[in-house]
């Protein structure tokens, strides 16, 4: 693949588009909250998973909530890199842990946009990279990128690890994959993608200590945390799975999700519409993945994206989380980004702007309602 300059000047338009879309989302959220009498800062930094991350940053691991049905929600389910960074930023700035999480997400969001741009620029061209960063920012659940959640941080590490693997920069790819493995359970997708890229490079005849180092480094983050949780809980290698089971999370091949959709389709008229919408959403995701295959994306991207999509759609956890669990699946956005890049600038900008505005309105509505559990 051709070597392209990845300096700030080349990536600046993509970062500017990403920042503009995210600022639009925050502005609409602020206006909505002013009308609703709610606090945008609280919605972004002190609700749902943000509270769990902030508690880990403040007190460490060991906090549990016992539910009436006997289930145990343990903070061991949350991987440690985000709370570690929250603690670091809070120590340096004096901010609260929740506010520190927002700072981490801002920086990580820009890094993720840069990484997505870098991958698209490497595979296609600069214009496609700019639109890829913009489309990622304008996703319906893009507001999560501005929350004290781990999606932006994970996507940044995953995108740059994949870019490094595509450029055969194996030690960097391995270190970044290890970081992704310390951020979310789906870090396994980054490890698998790197191993596939390395196996193909080996098949082409590459034999180097750098390749071996990348392969060895990649799983260390996730493995270290999972083994530590197993030792702490006494559950051994399955200890982390037991923790996730307490949250109702598991992999059932999508059976629970299918039942959930079926229940909507057999309920009220509103439920039927919701069920049809879910089916359409799943069909769209699968169609986009098919486009990725037909577009002949590198095997590493297809493996990574396929695992992220499978884990999001086939897990048995809370179904309202599925849209945000798909946020890291940025290769799905490369086909529409390439299509937009072929349009005239004015037309493409108008379409992206309309989508960004719709995303901003939906994000404000969502956070002031059920929100991203």
C-alpha cells in the first residue's frame, strides 16, 4: 500500500468535520436540556455506565449491587483503562472523575476520527477519509462519543492498531491492540484482526522479530485483566464470564434478541413499528457488511468488523445497548464514505449536514429519555 503522510495538516479537514458534527450535537443537547430543565453535564458524565467508571476511578474495584432477583452487578465487568485515565486526568487537572472522563472522550474522539481517516485514506483517498470521519461522528448514537464512556477510547485504539497492522508496523499494532483489550471485552476483535493480518504476512514470507512481537503483545491487555478477575473472584479462567452473567450478558447467537424483536412484533401497533425498525436496522448493518466484503476491504478489517457486529447482535444483554455497541464497527462506514466522496462537495456536505442535524436531535432526545445503558 502507498505510504501517505499522516501529519496534522493532511488529517486536519477530517478532524474539523468531526469536531463540527460533535459540537452541533452538544449545542442541540444544551438547548434541549435548557428547555427540559436537565443538565447536559450530568447526562454526559454522571449517568448510566459513566457512574460505574467514575466509581472505579475513585475507589477501585469491589463495588457490587445486589438486585431483588438475586443477580449481582459487579464493577469488575468494566475494563480498567478508562478509569485509569480518568484518575490520571483528575489528578493533573483537579476535575471530578466524571469530568475527567469527558476530557478523555474528547481527546479519544479526535484520535478515533484521525485513525478512521488514516485507514480510509490508506485504502482509498483523502476525501474518503474525511467523509469516513464525518459519517462516524454523525451516527444516530454519535452523542456517546462525547460521553464519559469507553466507546471513543476503544475505537481510537482499534482504528490505529488496524492501521498499524495494515502498514506492517507490528509492535505498534500489538501495543495498541493490548490497550484496546484493556478497554472493552470486544478488544478480542482487534487481537483476532491483528493475528489474521500477521498470518497473511507470514504466508507472504515475512519473518521478523517485529511480527512475532506484535502477535505476542496483542492479547496481553485483555488476558491480564481477565486472569486478574478470575483470581480475584476465584472463578479462574471463567471468572470474568461469571461476572458478565450477573449482568445478564452472554453470547446466545442472537436468540434472545430475536425473541425480543418477536415480542415487539406481536404487541401493540407501536411495538410492531419498533420491531420493524429493529429488523430494518439489523438488515442495514448486514447489508453494509456485505458491501465491505464486495469492496474487498483487507481481511483484518473484515475480521475485526465481523466480530464487533456478531458480539453486538448476538449477545443476550440489554437490547438498548446494541446501537452503541456497534459504534466501533467503523469499517461499515467506509462504503458510504467512498460513495459520498464521489459526489460533488456541495451535495455531499448537504447530505452529511442533514444527517448530523438529525443525529444531534436524536441524541438530545435519547439522553433526556432512556439514554444509552
